């Protein structure tokens, strides 16, 4: 005995698969790339930082611009943002970065940067501190919150 599948049912399946493929290609073609931006208070506009200066800054080592010491704020509110920061700026895993901060404190008395788990607290602190500097993805509405974009740190590959 043969199993017969109705032609109408097969046509419906083919049509559904075709629509799903087209929709997935359409959405991936127009997916926006993400950029990790270095931001400061709107009143403060420092020059761009080199990769070495960025690394030193977020490891707690003093970095100066126009005679003023920059104050780093680490954004740990979004996991992807934090992981991109660790890989592109620091070049360490999370565990190693935290150990390096602790050992820098005990060996050289270097104070660790402030780490923020909540983005709204980070942004409010960044508004208060004129020399504060941090990083976030550009999709998080930086222009609306009146911050100065110092430079792009990382740009995602288009899917």
C-alpha cells in the first residue's frame, strides 16, 4: 500500500518554505551593522585615543588629555557590548581582565575604573562627570542623550 500525499498539501509546503527563505534573506540583507563608540560628556571634546591609550585607560592607568586626567566608566550593562570591549580594546577574557585590575591595585596602587551594570546609571554619571569616558553601541540612542562621540572603536561585519 502506497502512501499518497495530496498535491495541494505539497504545494502549500513548497510555498511556505519559499516565503520563509525570502523573508530570512530580506531581513539579513537589511540588518544594520553595529558600531561600538567611545563617548564623553557633551561639554568635553577630547582628541581621539590610540589603541594603547584606550587599553591603558580602561586598565586604570592614568591617561591625560589637555592636562586633564580622563575618568573611565566600564559599561557592563549589555553582555555583547562588554565582550566586544574586552576583545577589541583590552584583548583579554573577562576573568583575566578582572584579575589584572585587582593585581594592578595591589602591586602599583592603580585604582580600577568604575563598572556599571545599569546603563541609565552609567549615562547619568557620564553627564555629571565632565572628564568621564565610556563606550556603548550606537543603536542605543547616543545622539538623543546629548553625548559627544569621540571615535568608533569597533564596527561589526554585515551579516
